[in-house]
C-alpha cells in the first residue's frame, strides 16, 4: 500500500490515507487509530522503524512524534502505541524524521519549522513495546558545544542549529553562522526582533554516517557528520528543497517545481553532492512533495496544487531506470486528491511488513 499524509489544518484531512498499489484505489481514509479525545492534525513525515510506524504530528498546537503498532490490522489500520516525544523548546511544528541505527536504544533526528533546528531524540524501549524519547543537553552536538561554549545557549536537544536564534515564542538561542552549519530562516519580524518563520528547515535523511538536511531558504542540502555534528560540504539545488528520499545509492530531492538526484557520498571523508535534474513531465506550476519507492522498480511522486487544507494534488507513478542520473519513464496518474494538499508518501509492502 501507499500511505499518504496531508497538510491538514482547518478543514483539512486529519489522518493518513492508504492507497492500493495494485490499482490506486483507496483502502482507507483513516489508517491511524488513536484513543478517544486524542487529536491528529497536520501529519507530516512517516517512517517504519523497529517494526512500528512513526508519524510526525506537525500541528503548531500538538507538536509531537507518534508511534503506531506494526504490522497493521486489517483495514488497514495502525493502533496507537505511544507518544515518542512531545512539544518543547526545539520540538515545535516538526516536519521530518530520520533514524540513526536499526534498533533500540538509538537516536532519531526531527526537523522543526518553528524552532528552525534539527533535534536529536534518544529512543529507548518502554513497557508493553512502547518507545520513549528524551532530549536535552546530552543530545546537543559536540560541534556546537566546542564552537559555541557557555555562555552560548541552544534549545533543548539541538543537533543542527539556526542562523537566527531569536524566533517567536521560544527562548532566545545563539545564532550559528551558515559557514558553521546554521540553517537559514525567513519570515515576519515581530516585537523584540523575534522572527515568526514562514520558510524554514524541512526534511531530513540519514545514510553512511551522514545527516542530510533540507535548508529550504538557502536552496541547499546540508550534510552533517553524525559523529559530532560538524558541517560537511553542502550541495546546491535549483529551487527550495523540502522533501528527501534515499534509494539505490542515490539522494532524491523535491525542490519547488523540480526533482533532483545525486549519488550518495562514498564516505564521510570528502563527502560531496552533485545534483542532476530528473525529468518528470509535470507542469512547471506544480510543486513537488514527497517521494517513495516500491520493490518493483516504481517511483511515486507527490504533486501539490496550492497549499494547506484548501489545496489539492495528485500522485504520479513512474518506472525507474537506473543510471547516473537515473531516469523516470511511463509517468501515469496513480491517484488524484481533491480534499487536501498531499504532503508525504511512503510505500510499504502489502505482503511482508518491514521488521
């Protein structure tokens, strides 16, 4: 099945849709089952990790990362298991999530649009299969601790910092320069010189000991050494990058109206990215969203028309031809969505749930 999240918000979709990858039909419009009274809204990134489904709750009011028990029940439906981490200084309007190692205890990394940082969350197992997360001073990168010692301060759990630490509604943190890996942010200036972000850090991904981060405002993909957090050479893309995917040795990026690909670095040492445009045949007025791959050589790409709960969109399906760069062929409309703006998509096997 192909799981899809939506922008949500007022009047938007509050759950995850599941589409059959056999014919594109909707299998469920409520894949997530939560306790009575629990709010779902503005769902963002998804990931299958440790046999469970992790979902980012990107609402400003209920910022969190949720975990649901896998495999799903018939329907398909995923039962709520735990809230991994809730809102805090750095967990504010979260967007993307990536995992460092395959099993507990482990670290995951959550990008946050309103705090404009990537936070490191330490995961540990709880009772009855639950997964709990913590963050704090011990999750701050060694690079930040070394380059910006006290009295410099950062939001709790900051692994990648912001170029502007004075953001609306949050404690003032230290500014980290672009050269040192600080993420760019723009928005509306408020009282006391604070900034309310309108464009900020987006998706994250991990491969080969490297954390990849969409620095949307600077139009680049930043790379950070997971061993310490130092900035590696960033890769420039034509457009504002928002979504990432890793498949078959390559990093895929949605950036504005374009889709781009780079071979992954062979190692942390000397890591570099060189992006190539990938032709999709989509109208130039359509913004790219999430990307996913199945095990039959097909690629699914979200196209967004508008934004928020008033927007709409579609998902296209392509056959992938390997190469450097790879190419997409046979593009066809997999699903058309009118009730909200689709955000992330994720393929999961219909027959064998990832363990």
